[in-house]
C-alpha cells in the first residue's frame, strides 16, 4: 500500500497530496503526531520533516524529492517538461516556492495562534492520544509550534516582508508566461508548488484552510488576503484550485 505520512494542515503535505492526485496514484494519507514525528522521519529518511512517502518499500522524504521520484517511476501525467529549459525553470520556481512556504507557515501560524485554537484542533485530530488528553496536549503543542517555527515578533515581521518580495517575483513570472500557468501551457510542478504554498493565506473553499462561518482572522491577515486576491497571482491560485485540484483523498487523513 502506498502511504503518505503527513500533517493535515501542512502546505508541504498538501503539495505532496496534490502531486499524487495529479499523477492519479492511489494512496492513504496517514497523520503523525507533531513532535513525535521527528523520530519516525529521522529513522525512515534521515531527516526530521514531513511529508514522507512509502511506495513499495521505498521511503522518500521532502515534497520535491517525492515529485522527482514519482515522475521517474510513473512517467504518465508528468510534472516536469522534457524540454531542459522549461524543466530548469520549473525547478527554480519550485525552489522559490519552498522558501515562500517557510515564511507563509511562520506568518500564518502566528496569526492563527493569536486568534484561537482552530489550527491546534486540526493538529490534534478527531481521535487518538492527543484528543483524549487535549487539556494537556493543547498547551504543549502550542509551545512546541511556537518554538519550532520561531514565532517571535521580529521573525514574523521578517517573514511577511519575504512573502511580499517573493509574491511580487512570482506575479511577474506568471504574467510573463501569459497568466495561465507559470511554466509552459499546462499544470506542472511549479504551479502545484506555488498554489500549495499560498493556499493557507487565501482560505479557499474546499482546501484545508477553508474559513468556517463565524471564524475569526486578524485584521492584518484579512487585509493581506484581499491584496493577494487582487493580484493576478492570487486569482491564478484561486482559479487553479477550482479547476485543477482534483483531490482523490481526504486531506484530513487517518
């Protein structure tokens, strides 16, 4: 059985889910406990991060490495073009998106945790040890998240500036390619990477970050979401999710 080890709210895990869905490969999304996941990840891949894909005895960590592995093993529905120039361009944008994702995670988590515990609720899951002992697990998990992602005021502000810089660059790249896709004339790794990294800031319907009725957001977060959606890049992410995010597995995992 093909298994993707994940966190439901991780945009890097969303990227891996989208890659598997795009390749039309069957899999199960299996959730790991935050913090405890590091030992498992280190044992299986030599690094302490998710997502991790187990495919017929092969263990692949990192969403980009998963993409490259799947394109090699399952060439149908390719993520990267055969043309070397377009391939290199897609990999460069994917790398830029990876950096963007680090800052989106820090800035988004800081705002989410400043408002309430909704993100912690999803991290804990609907059942399991964390849910059974949520009175204790919630504050512990909040402390772990704050420490691991360095959610202090200075870092959070610096991440917002980096988000704005990278968004400007990606917006230009999109327009230079005609506004439909980032590379070439069809969906590929660059598009999946960028859309996955920006999705938490847009709270699009049908995504893990969909805003529930009555849920609160900070004024700064809401303002930046409006600014993003006013850009061609933001509209592209919204359009791509609506038309091309054909999910085959529930993001909530098991």
